[in-house]
């Protein structure tokens, strides 16, 4: 029996998913897509999980799409029909992005080594990105005549602004993790040796926080990028009404008044 392409482990309320094709720098195949989606669905449906960490096995986070995968590899036969890459995006990458962005718990990307192409944008789809100092982010698409996918065209301008985003996407140069943190592309850059413990501590902190409020904050901030202030204010009121009716709000206020640590349970 072949080894899973996505490894799982649990530590308290944190579930870690590790892409597991280290010899291929964890590049995507259709099978790895299927396994990652299945594990994300399991985590989403498991009430004991309050935070997910996504990382890569070996010396890379994810090198993007495996170009040797028959689903995308051009057929060298003269006159052969080209592969429908749009169908690949619609069938695999778009649902993966949608699942990550709609997870009912926060998701932390722990980027160890290279995150290239779809792998870079996979990390950026997560709520918080922590990277080792030797890690790098590469929008490699133009190097092979393609455009950014896996949400890259939407994510990059919102994270670093349109001018910088276009330069990163057009040139496709390696962006070291330290520079990625400096320009606001990611949350934090740490020494390589500290990455596992830093990601674990961050995930544990998030897992102890009011999950529904964290997820609602993600949703509100994403929605506010595409609307005006009045609409954003109305959405804040709607969400605050919803959060105010939840148990975590009552627990948070009671704990504050009692000067004790809150125990949040909503999800």
C-alpha cells in the first residue's frame, strides 16, 4: 500500500496536514489534490479540531503543480490536442481555494522551503503564514507561459498592493521569506529551527480563542475589500449581532469580569 500523500497528526485541538511528496518537492498531482481536499473536509467536520496547520514534508512546502502529471503535461505527439488547463483549475484548484477560505477554523501555513506557483498561493490562501528564513515564494507562472492561479490574481494585490503584486507576478523572481514578511505578504519569518515550534504555538493560541469570531473576522475583512464603507459597517453590525448571541461572547465577558482565562467552545 502506497504512503498517503497527505499526512495528518493531532496535538490537542490542532490538526496538522503535511503534503507528502518530498522527492517531488510536494508538487501537486490529481491524487494529492483529492487527498488534501478529503483531509480538509474531515477537519472541517470534526468539532474537536479548532485550528489546522498546513505544511510540507521534507525540504519544501510545495513546488506547485507537477508538470509531469498526465493531467497537465503537453502531449508531444504532432497535432495532439492541448491539455485544458482551465478545466484543471476549475476541477481541482478552485475548489481547494474555496475550501481553505471557508474553513470553519483558522488555518496556519508553516512554509518550510520553497513555495512556488500554486504552492505559493496555496500558502497565501491560509489565514496566517509563518515561514522559515530559508523559505521562498515564487510566482513561477510566467516562466512557463501561464498566469497566476490558485487565487493569486485576487490575493497578491490585496496583500501587497497592485504595483508590487504585478511586479512579483510578471517577473516571477524568488522572494525570500524575510522580504515577504517585510512587505506584508506573510505574517512572520522565523529561523528555520524555530518554525515547527512557532507554528505550533500560534496554532495552539488560535485554537484556544473564540473560533466563530476568528472565522467571521476573516470573512468580514475579505468582503470589505470589495465594497464601500457603509456596506462594511452594515456587515459588521450583522456579524456582531450574530457573535453577541453566541456562548463565546458570554464566556468572554464573564471571564473578563472574573479576571480568569476564558474557555471558548463555539465552533
